[in-house]
C-alpha cells in the first residue's frame, strides 16, 4: 500500500470516529466548570491553611532553639 493510500485510509477512519463523538451541551459545560472552580477554591484554602500551620510550627521550633 502506498503512502498516499495509507493517508486516505487514515483520514477516512478519523472522519468515521469523529462522527461517533458526542459533545457536551452548554448546561453540562457550565455545571462541570462550576465544580472545577469550587474544588479549586477548596484546595487553595486547604493548602493555604496547611502552609500557615507549617510556617507557624517552623517559627516555633526556631524560637525554641534560638533561646
């Protein structure tokens, strides 16, 4: 099979597969976007809190060894 026929076969298969794809509707995109944003805010708050606790503990350890 020549390279030209391979390309034609590949493109025909791609076209066939693209026809099987179902794209999400607007409502689904909006709802999943909201879930991602809320989850991101929750994780950001958790990481900020964890970082604050680690810094507080680190400063406490430094205070103990400093005095």
